[in-house]
């Protein structure tokens, strides 16, 4: 993170919930679920503002939310890493993911 004041730092729709060393964990401000932020007007601008505040921004999603996150990021400059499980992750799912945002890193277990 570029700033030194970590106490209750508010960044648009997010607040810093944890800080360990130079790593900050953000969560939605208020009662909004993280997945609901994807549908908000200005989501892309919010992500861009995070990019100007932090050196690296990781957006993570589990299973069913992964496609929603990829759809929200479609057309954006992003480095897409996918975690897949052998005999669990379907090739169709990977093809769908690639259609939204090219996979530049694939980690499998």
C-alpha cells in the first residue's frame, strides 16, 4: 500500500479490514456483500481508484462468483490467474473464463 495511515482507511466502497506488513485486506463498507459490488454503477472506476492507491490489487472469487467477477472485469487491463483442480474443473468452465478475460496464469492441484 502506498499510504501509511491504515486506521479505518476508507477507499470508495471499501474499508481496510486487516493490515499485515505491506498487505491490506479490503472488505465492502457497510452491509453490502462483496459480490453485490460487481453490479454497482462505477465498479470499474472503483477498481481503478484502488490501482492508484495500491501497488498490486488482487480480486478473488470462489466458484459461482468467478464468472461474475470476470464479466465485471471484461475489457479491463488485468492479469488473470485461475486456480483449477484436476478432475474437478471442467474444460468448458475454463473456456468460458477465457472468453471474458484471457488466462495468463493457471495453477492446478
